[in-house]
C-alpha cells in the first residue's frame, strides 16, 4: 500500500521551506515561515472549540502498552481540564517504539526532515487550538501562548530539523575511494555511509513552555532517526499530547510506524521521568527544569546523551545610558512579561551605589530603582494591559516565593493582585522589586540563587567594576541564560563582552526598543550557550544535534 | 612587534590545503597532502641523527611551572631513551596556559586553523625524526612508525582542524537582523557571534599510537580556541614532546602565547592524568586507553567534555567467500600487523562449525582455521618480513597475555619468537591463533574480553545466524572498533549490515586485497563510531568538534 504522504508530495510541499531554514541559520537574518499574528490564522473560533471539545474527555491516542489512564491538569486560570491520557507499560511501549526505527532510519535524512516539516505544518494550522492548550497549562496570557507556544515554538522545532538535516548530509551517502599505488593497480573501495539513530529520545517537558522548550529536542531526535517518547510535565500535558497525536498521524500517513512518537503521561507523584531516564533503550534525553533534577540526569543517565536547560541567575549591568526612558520601559517590559516566569527573565539588576549617568544627567541608585519601579507601575497600571502581559502564576510554588519576597529586602515595588475579567480564579500578580546591598552577606545569599517568578533584585554595587566582577561570579557559579548591560562607555562595553565571552553567556547590549533580553528569535539568536551552569546545550547549534546519531560506514571492494 | 608568521603568509601557505581537506571530508574520496612513502622525504639521515641527538638529554622545552624533570622511557627495541621532560607544577602551569586564551580566541577560526596547519607542516617536514621516536616508544616497525606515526597521524590532525574550522564558521561573525512590524518601523539588531573556547583541553596519550591517537583531540581542541595540555603515556613521551615543541615554536612565531600548548610528563606511578582530569580549568579531555580508566573519566570528569577510545572486541564473521586465498592473506596480514596491538585488530573469527563455502568448494571449520594459520605462517616465514610487519611487543603486559594464551584453548597457530637483526633485545613475536567453541561457557569467558596483543580466537559457531547473534551481543556488550565479514550471500550481507547499523559499528565487507580491516584512511573512513562501548567518539565527525567551543552572541540595536 503506497503511503498517502509520498516523498514526492512532501518534497513539493516542504523542501523549499527546509532550504530557507538552512539559509536562515547560515545568515542569521530574520526569517520565519510561521506568522506570529493571530489574525494570520483563520481558525480562531474553531481552534477554541476544538480545545474545549477536548476537556473532560479521554485524549484520543491509541498507543501500545497503555495500562491505565491518568489526568489531573488544573489550569492556572482555574479550569479543571479533566483530560485523561494514556499511562504506559514501558515494557510494552518501548519495544513497540523501537520496532519502527529501522524503516525510519532507512528513509534517510531528507525524508525524515520533510515528515517533520509536515508535522510542524499541521501543528501550525492548529495554532489557535494549541494556544488555548498552552494558555491553560502554562498560565501564559493568550497572545503569548499563541506566539511563544505556537509559531515561535514551531520555529524552534524547524530550526532543530534544519540543523539535524545538515549535520547528517555533511557525509555523502556513498563514496568511491581510489588510492594510487604507484605502478601497481590502485586500491579501490566503495563506501556507504548511513546515519543511524542512537535509540529512543526522551523529552521531559516543563510546565511553563511545554512546546517551545519541548520542540527542539523532540524534532532534533526524530529528524536524526530516533523514536521519541514525550514525558510532559504533569501540569502541562495537553499541548504535548496534541503534538504527539499530530506526529503519529503524519508518520502513519507517510508509511512509518506511528509509535515512533509516543506520550508517557505520569500518575501523580510517580516520578516517571526518573524511571524512563535510566532505561537502556533511552539514548538521548532533553530536559528543561530544575537544576537539581537536571544535574541528577547528567550524573545518572549515563547511557544517554543528556541535554539540559536548568536554572540560572540572569543579570543586568546598569552602568550608564543615553536613552534612560527607553531603558526603563524596556526593563519594565522584561520584568513583567509572563510575570517573570521565563528562564530568560532578568533577576539581578546591578546598579552602582553612586548612581549612573544618563543623557539628562546623573541618577542616584535610589532614583534608578524608583524609576524602574515606576516604569513597571506605568506599564501595568491598566488591568487589561496587565492581564495581557502578565498571564497567571503557573503554580503555587511561584506564588509562595512571591509572597515571601518582602521579607528578603526593602520593597521598592510591591506586587499587586490583578483580577482577570474572564477567569476570576486566575492568580495574576505584578512583579515585585526589592533593594539589596551587595556588601551584605545575607543579601548575597538571596540574590545568588534563582528566585523563579516575578521577583527581581536591585542590587547596589560599589562600582561598575564591582558589577562586572559579580556578573562573572554569578555566571560561573550559578549560570545565566541571559545577560544584559546598559552602558555608553565603549570600555565598559568591551569589559562586559569579555566577561560574557570568558564565562560563556549570551549578551544583549543597550536594549531600549521593542526587543527584550528575555526573547530570542529562532534561526538567529542562540538560546543559552551550553557553556555555563544554566544549561549544557544551546538552541540550536551543531552540538545540539551531532551526537543524536552516528555515522556507520560499510566499505567493500569496488 | 609584528609576528614572524603573519596571517597573510599563513593564508598563502595553507589556505589551499585547508580547502582541499574540507572538500575531502565532504566527498570522502581519497586525499592526503602528506606523502606516505619514506622516500618522499629527503631527511632520512638527518631525521635519524636528530632523534639520536635527543637521547640521554634533557628535552628542550621551556614551560612555566616546571618543578622537576622526569624520565624513564624504555624502547621496546631495547634502548634506554634517557630523555628528561618537564614535570609540571599545575598551580603555575594551568594559569599560564589560560593567560594566552583570550588572544587565541580573538584570532578567529581561520587564523587558528592556519596556525594548526603550519604546526602540522613542520611536523611533516620532520617525519623521519618522529618515526624513530614513535618506533622506540610504541614498538612499531619502522615503516609503520613512519606512516601511521607520521603522515597518517598528520592526516588525522588535519582532518580534525578541517572539522573544527567548518563547525565554527557555520555561524557568521555578524548578522543584521531586521524584523518587519507591519506599519511600524522594523526591529533592527546588529548581532556578533564569537566562537569561545571551553578552557584547557587535556590530551591523555597512549602507548601504541602516541601521535595517531593524540593528534585528533590535540588539534580539534586547539583549533577551537582552547589551550591544550598533553599528558603522554609514560612509555611514549618523546613523539608528543616533539609535537608540543613544534606547536610552541609556531604559536610564538605567529604572535601567540606558546603556553597554549604544554606538556605534562608524569613521574613513575604518579597517576597525573587523574589529577589533571578533575581540575576545574580542564574542560575537554581526549583519551585513548583502557576501558577502566576511560569509564572512570566519563563518570568523574564531569566538568569536562570527555572523548574516549577504550577497549573493544573486534569480530570477523566468516560465512562464505569467492576469493578464499584473498581472504586468507588479507586476514593473515590483519592479524600480524604490529603484532595485533591495534585497537582495530580482529580478535574473534566466527566460523560455522559445519564449515564455509568457497569458490573451490566447501571448507570445514578445521580446514579454515588451519588455512588461516598457514597464511600467517607463510606471511611471516621470512624473518626480515616478519620484523618489518610485526614490530616489537610494546610492553611486558602484552607479552604476558601472549605467553598465557596456550592455556585458553587448542592452539591452531603457536606464537614464535623472531630475532631482530639490529635490536637483539626487542621482543618480537608472531601471533597466536586459538580454537574455541562458542558452545562452551569457559570459551565465551575468554573470547568476550579484549585480549590486547597478538592473540586471536577462531570461534566455532553453530551457523552464520549464530555468528550474527554473537556479533550483535559482542558489539552491544563489549564494543567494537571494527567488524569484518566475508560472505557471497546478499542476504547475509544485508543481515550483517543490519547488525552493524543497529549496534553502531564500522563494517568492512569481503576485504581480499590491499585494504585491511584494521586500517582507516583519514578524510574518508570513520575510526570507531562513538555509538558502542568501544568508544564514545568517532574520528572525525561533527560531534567530535562541536562541543569543544560555544558560540556567544552579543546583540545590540542596529
């Protein structure tokens, strides 16, 4: 029986997109095939209806080895989702997944990439439905759920496919090797090279960005020939269950085993990730989450290639600026977006205790802190805009940290509860900003750990030199997903660059407009560096894909 | 002061070679810039004299932090080399190495690659001198020391430089990113991308192939901006000391710190590799040697990227052939070359107990074994040829294993001592071949461990199917650097390919001429796969270089 999705059809549909993605990662210019504006998608009402139709039902996923069904997602906006997902008997599921791998391997890098692009295209076509699923698991506001959970996540998935494809085709499928032997006949061999998968790739999803953080690993592993088992965060299953369902449909239509992509939902308190991570069949692991579990995976899942994004402490060095208002509004937005629940949100704002220079004269430390606080208040003064930016607190732990924040230091900006018009049970909070003095040991104990959520620290430092030293120590000891700096001094600029080069952190300089330190663009920006304790991998580079497969050579006399 | 070796000069000298290397790894066709025939090099006498002038003296290497000098190399051919090497005070040496890294990073990928090519060119020009150093530390016969220790090692070094270069320039140095915003002004950023090194790369050398196994890691780390500390095997220091000296000269002449490449010779029984491997400054480790220490490094040197080549059990599946004589002579050569002291030498020859088919009719198991033994005897019957092929046993442990071999099984071919005309103290031995029956548990206990040295096993198996099952289990449990198979059956060929694809091992099929399973050619063949327990890395692929650096991005408003 011929596959419904033939390679010819897939080439016609997606080869052009793949080529553009390959070009984009080479030039790093702006590009995306997936529009980010909700109005670009016609299915707003159908998407919402499709999401709502899923609620309270068993999720339609026919996988081998389902021993029971599990649920328990509670939307940060107050809904009980009530969707049931298959819980795996891994002794049945893992062999079934492996059974499809030989044909998937034999299909070769291009066919695999095109199947992945078809999966992404179908996900893209259902972006509205996915946006509601992301919103009601992550707590992101709708627009962010739509963009970050939709096209931006799809971009990151496509970027991973592009890297995976190019890495595999660096070596030709075959080669004729002819070595001269002087007057004797040359030695001649015919060589065949096959990209072979490592095994099963395990994707361990996170609560805040189930698709954005899940897609790179999922698509990188799948495109390199592995089967992929997706173990979502128990509070954010739905977006990844939808993803798995789409992937299975496409794989089957293209003539491959749908079991190449499966879902592993866990029972409450089960700790399924730990069990799966140590299975011998699991050879690749992608994880986003706490440092403790990430470190555990790196130390214990020794049979696997482990890619982790863990916690970090993100710093902003404020030395000077020639656009003070631009700086304030840019920082206010970064601190507010999704209530600071991004791995990229700045936490420590390092400000010289003697103040900074601006285009309109010096500003003292106290003035700068008050002005940042004021900018946040101005940005979030209107409840509708606040709701649209903040979203809801993703889980009770974040709220507990926010509630405890006033005990850490002098409150420069108090958090405020915002009522959500549509979802009164949503826990919506503006960010808190606290003053800390770097000279005080108890202050350092507070700001040198990640305080995930809408809590930031305005840290008074002796000087910009002291700020750079603290920046260096923070990256080296705690890691950083992002670093930002504001300075009008070329010398300081060079010094902060040097710190970031030496400690391996991604730097944004003097952002005062509509680009924010906590946002990165696929195909152009690297997310994380992989070179400091916040993450052992970057999205997306050669290192992220190169170890997900191996090249096996068969040589024979020509 | 301008550098003696300007970039302009280096481009003129080496950019063409780099481009050819890049092309070769893309096409995998035969190529090498370094001739392998000794006669292609004019310096035979000077090379020998240069080697001899080193003996009994302190090796000329001015490194920071030398706290004492250490010696102790004893040639497998009987000479006491009597060369003294600097022993490091690591508290002084490592900071001195790090001090040069910022300038080396700033030089960029092309300048680093060209400096590496100049180092390789100077090593190449002294190949005769290196050959004697390799011969009198590894025990290889002169021709092999010359080829494998000279041009072939240089090839592997150049291959690593090519991979490192291309990996770094996949991302442009800078990019203009302009994102349309509908009717508003577009968002514009200027982005700069810098390949930054991880830290100090530690190369832990081996006894048998100090340059061939040492150069890929050394040059991959250096070309990606790291400093490199070379910790040679205590019995094979000289070839790597020469390498380090050349590298230091070139770096200094090119205007960089010579301390970017240093030697760390150890005192007897010191275990210096263990100490160095856990230093926080060491971020990359390349190791060739025992499984026990390789596993220890992978488990414990968690601050570093660890690339290991460890032990494996290499298998030859003998099913059938249409060139029986060719098979016999090819196998005889593979078993004899360097007395089987290659990580790629076949150990287990799996032969159906009912025999095999050949172009001139069936041969029983006993006949095949006797014919292989006869082919080895024929190949090594002449002492001059035996000496030229075998070399000397590298160390007493290999001799002890060989001496114990007759106790393992029925002797099909006894080892014989060969006298070396020039070096009467050399321990030269022909290989032993033992018969084992796979049905007997005590036999499996023998053939399922690596017996490094000139000992092979003719293992009787129930059938070719049984051979394939045993092959699969051997690769999966013990690893394999090489697999070979002889068959005239397309079906068996497909089955053995499937085993090698699934278990991730490099396969040579039906080699009957002048290419041997234990030899690989740089730019074309992968050495190891990185996907089975024999090695976690392959020479050379993207995975071998991609994690040796990280890309740090600095973005600012355009």
